[in-house]
């Protein structure tokens, strides 16, 4: 608290009463923190009898406008990192092999501390919409980290209403009375009421129950694993017979039940869930675990003109305090930044087989993709792109959208460039202090077109500490198609030898048609020149010489410099 944290999301502050009694903290400090928190809540309108938000109807949620916004956000976030010989956008008529553990995982796309969309479009769904069936090959190929693959068979379940499960919910935990809500579940079940998110509209956060039903028609004979984790109570029935039941706290993803299924036979699946106490959580999927078979994969993609590998990691591996312990990941922390070995081996095998590979990396953090950057013709950073993520990526792959995302973090080559923190010094950390050559620089990103920067001009050569200077940057689209460029401005205080090498202080995203030129103006008020002053132990604007750097990324070769003076 005394370090500046007025609010924490665990149970640490339960000890504050004892800390006050023991003299470890003053009650006045707690009062001060409470006042700051309550001020924020009052400003949000939480104490008002009514707010403008009260009049927003439920129909607004997941409206067409919101769906379009989700698509726009996902499109704008995608960063093109490599594009050798302009392999992207993919050409019409090509046979595309879409493979990888993240090609058809909607839950992965949500990230952490997420909401629950009405429908999430995976990359596979989007590509199936755009690419003829005879030109698209799909295989999960491998797991994210394990030497086996869990192939979901959820999409082989259906009802009279279509693919997926039908769900009914009650406002009690005994399945009694008339259901208060119905829903369709087209992706593996994953919900939590943490964060006051209901399992479905009209369903209470506590004391509720629900039943999911579908008919399972397996395309192949073999073992089917039912994987469930939850807080509450569940019962799994197959053809009306109870086969699994459990009650308790959140559990690890475990195979609770395995059945031998016959191809073409119908199996009636029913999953009952009821809330008991605290928050409600349920994760459910069904599928088959198979060892990675590189030889079979190569045969399957043999006729593909290009392979799109949707890999990377997932929120379940790098999320806060995640209960995971696999090579490279421990308790939500990263032990390495390299692509998991099983994925790396698959990509290597594809290249050795002579395949042209487009690698799509899903992650919430920087990845060490040195082999992939060298061996794959194209690399896309997709992050965790949300409900419209599959559509957004497909739009970029197929040339329906020209990518213009830029990296908000530095992508290091390996952890040797970013060793574990033994102190809180900034030396060698982030683009602001790192003097080496990372894999991809902060602010970096490619486009399907090219841009040229001219010589910029400042509205004045010097200014006072309360003035503003305008930087005018000429930019031209020198390519053959329209695109967007992100003009970036970095500043360095020349005399500050211990301070940042450069700091991003302004940027502007601009659209330009093929051949079009424009003058991009960026205002730099005095506060943009603030630096840390050791004498006053504060950030402030100081007199002296500055360098203003402008260009397409933080990489030195992408920047031009101007000298400037603060009087």
C-alpha cells in the first residue's frame, strides 16, 4: 500500500487490521488509500442514484456495431514481421494447408481477464468461409507444448438447431421450474462468473443451474476423452446413463471419462452443472489425444502450395498465477521465450520437406522466433485477437486488409538479451535502454506497400518550458496499393547519459493511397520532453539540447534526427 498500491486482487489486505495493531502501518495511511479509491468510485458514478449507463439496452451488447469494432481492433493490432518475396497476401487459386494448435481454438483468442463473446470466429472458420473446400487442408498438427495432440471433437456434436450444444438455465441450482434462459454453445464450454459475468443473459451469478445437450456422431472409431474442470457440481450422462460426477473447487484439466466410440453411431450427451458457492466456473471439451505424426502430416500437406502454421502459446500458459508446469512455463511465468520445442520441430520438418511456411504467432508477450524468422517466408504476430480474430487474420492473409500494426514491445532474440531481474535498474531493459540488436525492434512492422519519409521540419528551433513545437513530416506511399503508416517520434535529452537512449513521445497512424503524399503534423508540448531529474527525484522539463527522432520504428536505421533546444 505504501508503495502505491491502493487496491489488490488477492487476500493480502485481510492482514491490515493486524498490521495496524502491530504498528507496521498507520491507520492514517489506510484512510488515505480509501479516500483515493472512493474518489475514483464517485467519479465513475457508482454512488449516483442513476447514470447514463442505466439507459443502455441489453440489445446493444454484441450489436453489429460492436462486432465491427472487434474486427477493426483485431485487424489494426496484427503486425507483419516478415514477408519474404511478398508471399503475402496469398494468391487466389493456391492450395492452402492451415495447421497448428491455435488454428481452431476460440478460447485462446480471448486472452486473460476476458469477457465471453456470443460467438468467436477462429482462423479455421474464417478460412473455410473465404477459401473453397478443395483448396483448404486442415490439421492441428501438434499440441502447443506436448508431444501429443488433443483433437477436439466438439464440432461433431449437434442438435436440431445446428452444430454445438443446446443449453437451458434455471434461476435455482436444482433444475426446477421454467428455464429463465436458453443458449447455443458452438465452441468448447468455458465460463466463469468472476468479474460479474453471467453464464448467459438473464441467468443469476449465483444459485443457478444449467443443462447442455447434444447428439455426438463421431466420424472415426476410437477413444474419446471428456475433459472437465469446474467449481460447483457437474454430472455427465451418455445415452441417459450417468458416467461421471464431481463436486468441488477449480480443478486441473483432467480426463474424467473415456469412452470407446464407433464411427457413425449416435451418442446422446448431457452435461448438467449447478452452482454451489463462491464463483461458478466450467470448462468442458471432448476429443482424442494422438501422438504427433510428422510423416502423416507431411503426406497430408503434400499438395499444398503454402502452409499457414498457427502456433505460439496461449493465456492458459502465460496467464497470471496459472496452475501449469511444463518446459518453459511455470505458474504463469515464462522460463524461456522460445517457441515450444514440439512446434519448432514441426516447422523445421515442413521446411526440410520444401514447404513455404507462413508462421502466425499467438502470444500476449514477446517471443524468441529466431529460427522461424529465418526459415519461414512470412511471420505474423496476432497476439490474442478476440472474438473477430480469425476473420481479421484471414483478411490479412488473403489481402482483404493491409496490415499496419506496430510492435508495442521489443522482441528479443533469446533470454540472453533479457536476463532475469536481480534488481530494478533499467539498464539494458526495454527499447529505451537496450543497446543490442533485438530480433524485432519496438515500433516495428511491415506493410504490403512501402513508404518514404522526407526531411521533416520544426515550427521553431527552440522553445520555453511551457510552449509547444510542431513537427511536420513528409510521408509518401511509394507502393502500388493503399495502406496505413504509423509515424513515430522519439526524444532524447543529449546531456542525460544515464537516461533513455530514446523514448516514444508521439505517433500518428495515417492512411495513404498508392502514390499519395502528405505532410504529417505532430504537436510536441513541453511535457513531452520531461526527463527524470535526480536532484528533485521527479520527472520535469529541463533546459538543454534534445534530439527529436522520427520514422517508422525505434530502429536507428528507420529514424531521422533533428536537433532541438529547451530554453
